C-alpha cells in the first residue's frame, strides 16, 4: 500500500471518530476520543517518518 493511502485512511478514521463522538455520544467521551485520536496521529507521524527515512537511505 502507498504511504499516502495509509495516511489518508488514518485521517478519515480520525474525522469519523470525531463525527460519531459529537453526533451519537453528544460529546460525553472526550478523553477516550482524544486519546484514540492522539494515538492515530502518532501512528501517522511514525509511518511518515519511517518512509521518509527509508527513502533518504535509498537515495545514497
């Protein structure tokens, strides 16, 4: 899978989680949604950093 596709899927998951949180749960589970969103964000950063590091090593 392409890196941009993986990052796009993570962004879609984050926005869907926020939408469900606001519409269905009326914003009652703020801490859980923020934790999951932060974890997805850190996962996206790790994937991006890993692929950039791998690409820079291949250019040498």
